[in-house]
């Protein structure tokens, strides 16, 4: 929160406090000027006087924080409200398979970087994109009646993207390889990128994209009293989440079959996109104190999820003195799986949350909370990799090399969760 926001909140609180104090002082002055009965004479017995009426009883003003039946924590009636939260989110990390391997110097080329051998170790793979990321949520709503039994709320939330990079290069002293399973022999194999006498490099990037979520809900009070309330929520929900994995390798092959200075660059790209639209249904439970509120949120959205996996691959060969030649296909992205693959299904999107709010003024409150969201039946980029490869499909592939036609593509559906801590302000107009 910026310093200006703190100053604004403090100024608002001071203004409300001074206004309340002035009102109480005016009521006290008015009471002091009312007619009082004359003192009784010491020579005569006291008169019983007229009977006290209910209107003569002192009136005690309710606390500005007292929660009325069906109303907000400040007893406010119909009208709009707005809130803003800063989020710290933690996404379920991606667990990459072994994408880049190495072997010690002296390893034969045919065994370099091959998985399953005691001499092979993994350079790039495992858990990535596990850092905490920032986000925000902006919400607004409107209560249609003074009892606040009916209302409407709209909210938008976003988390920033996160990426992991890996970019080793070698003059040949460090062996770099990309492992796979040979679909023809059924045995582990590898594509050697850097080897003694043959320099090479690899640039890999795994990206967890921005997460967007928005919903519009109509709320209705189901039950409630002065300190307890349960609202039902019904509306529409949308979310979008994408991931991407890109691997580029460059090698300078040597030998009689290659012109000195030849460079071969191969690129694989896997993009997974998820988009959800559905009905939102849930409950919000509130427990109120004198100047605080504890609320719990339980929601489940049911609807359709649209999934798309985009696979691209190409290989460019550059020979000195000749124009570069680009062919379709890389290493993991070949003619057998390249393309746009789409899928639709019905799924659920649950959300759970809790917030503890402190009322700075009758209309302004600060809150601290926690939320958990579960993205069900989504596609993630690393899950779409198929390491069962027919080396005959490596560019330049021939028609006779198409059997078996691997790597093939099939959807691999998974899940991911998001946990977040939020801190923010809400103001009732």
C-alpha cells in the first residue's frame, strides 16, 4: 500500500471520528437546556410529581459498528461498495521430465546423454516455476435494499506470469544431449548437441502465463441475525490460463558429410491454453464482532472448458556460401504431432477462502485473507511431450521413414492449484 493510501485512510478515519464527537457534543448541549423541575422546599413534603413516560427515558445511540439484521457491519443500507486487494500467489509447480542430459568426458557418442546409464545425469528437468508471484483483485458491488438481502458483485483477479530459463553452451568439452526413446528399437537414445570437436548450445524456456479470473454473482441472504449471516451466490465465472515450453538447440557438426562452418538449429514449441466459462454457485458465511468480521467463502463453478495445444517445430541448416534452408520438424515436434489440437469438456472449478476484516471507520475496512483455487481438467505444456520418437522423422525426413509414426499426439489432462494470501481495503458508499 502506498503512503498516500495510508494518509487518505487516516484522514477519513479522523474526519468520521470528529463528526461523531461533534454530534454527541451537540446532543449533550441540547439535553442541558431542557426544563428541570424546581427544587423541593425543605418545609413541605416532596411531591410525587407526574409519572415518567417512555419518551422521558434516555436514548442510547447504537454503536456505529453494531451489525443490524441483514445489513453490513456498519448497519449501512442500500448502495454501492468497492474493494481492492494485493495478492501473493503460489502456483502448483511444473515438474519437467529430463530435457537436457550430460555424460562425463570420454563417453562414447552413442552412449552420451542416454537415460538409464549410470554415467548420465540430468542438467534440465524437475520442478520449475515455484516462486511466489504477485497479483491483484478488484471488486465492486451494489446492495439493492436497506436490509441488504439482495446484492450484485463483480470481481476481476490476475496473477503475473513466471518463467524458468536454461541456456548452456559448450565448445565440446561439456557434453550436451537431449534424451528420447527410439520408437524403432524401443531403447533409450539421445540427440547429441555438443560433443568433443563439435560445439553446441541449448536455450530452453518454460513459461507459466498470466492467470485471469472474473465473475459476476447475484447474492441473496439465506439467514442471519445481528452477529451471523449466510448469503447464497449465483452467477457466471470465467478463467484463462496458458503455459508454454520452448527448446532451441544449435550445433556445429563436423565430419566429411558437412561443410566446415555448417550450423544446424532446431526448435520445438509447445503451448497449452485453457479457457473456462461456467455457472457460479456458492455460499458466504459471516461472523461479526463489534469492529471486526470473519467471513468464509465456498464456491464451485460448473461449466465448459476449452483446451488447445499448439505444437510447432522447425530445423534450419546454414551452410557457408548458401542460403539457409528451413524444414518442418525439430526434435520433439515432428510431422507426426505438429499442429493445433483442440478439446472441450465439462468440469468444475472450486474455490475456498477466508477473510478477517477490521473496521477502521464505519464505512472503511481493512482485511487479511487466504484463498485456494483448483483448476480441474486442464492441459499443461510439459505434459504434452512424447519422448517415443522415430529418428527417421528428423529433418530431412523421407516418406519411407514414417513408420512408426511417432511421436504421436494425445491429450494429457491434468490439474493445478493456486494458493494466495490477500491484503486489501473495502469502502461502503
